């Protein structure tokens, strides 16, 4: 088939997605390979709605089968914030975002339970596949580790007794939201999900 477009420019996300999909035999492209395609406004009220609108927009603009994801961190004590606004949560850097979250959590008893959510949609041009995956954890009271990206240094995963900032890619992908969602996508492809698109 022609290239599968991964609708992202986030290098951390692209690295993880390529690791999950390696050896699948699909030629992969990213948004950096597609010139002049404007980013759609993320107007959805849920991760799934945003993933689908991005997949539809980029598939229409590129003519390629497109997989898009929308993901973020949902903290129970903050009524699910930052949620779909995780990437746009106030703060020029992630340490700034962490500081703002810690300030918002002041007065809330620990543990600060939370989850990462990843919704995925595949369009080409009709909707071909959708899934959502989560991983449960909690917000650690200070950042730990320099691996991963985004909120990983403050997301503590109890079975590992470490934050996602303290584990390697393979350990993280085995349990994390994006690894689980793209593993479901990989299984769908391996079962012939894209065979009619070749």
C-alpha cells in the first residue's frame, strides 16, 4: 500500500509509534513529510472526537490512509484536567506545567490518582478503525527521571514503583496508553484490516 500517514510532528510520540509498528511492513510517513497541510482546530470534547477529526482532516488533505491519536493526562482530583487540553495546559515548558498542576493539587489528599488516555482513529477516507486505551497511575509529588516526554516525569506507575520518566521506551510501551492503543491497531492490521487498501 502507499504510505500510512502518522498524523503527528511530536518526535516523542513518533518514536514510540514507530517502535510499536516496526517490522509490520507498512511504509510510514509523518506530517513533516507532507508539505503545507494546515493543522485542524481540535474542537472535540473528547480524546476520541479529536483523534477522529485529525485523522479525517489529514487523510483528506494528503490522500493517504491516516492514523491520528489524541492523548493526555486526566487527574481525578482536578475533575479530569488537564485532559484534552494537556498539550495546551498553561506553561511555557513542561516544568512550568508541572508547577501549575502541583499548585492546583495543593490541599487535595494524596494519592493523586490519574490516568493517561490515548484515543486512536484511522481514516482512509472512511473511518476504518478506532480504539482507546488507558493506563492508571498517580501524580508523584515531584518530577523524577529524564526519560520519556511530556508529563512522564510526574506520572507514577505503581506496578513499576517508578515514574514513566524513570523507565525505558520498551518498559513504558508495554503498559502505557499509546503502546496499548497502537498495539491494538497493529493487531488489526495483522488480521488484514488494511488489506483492501493495498
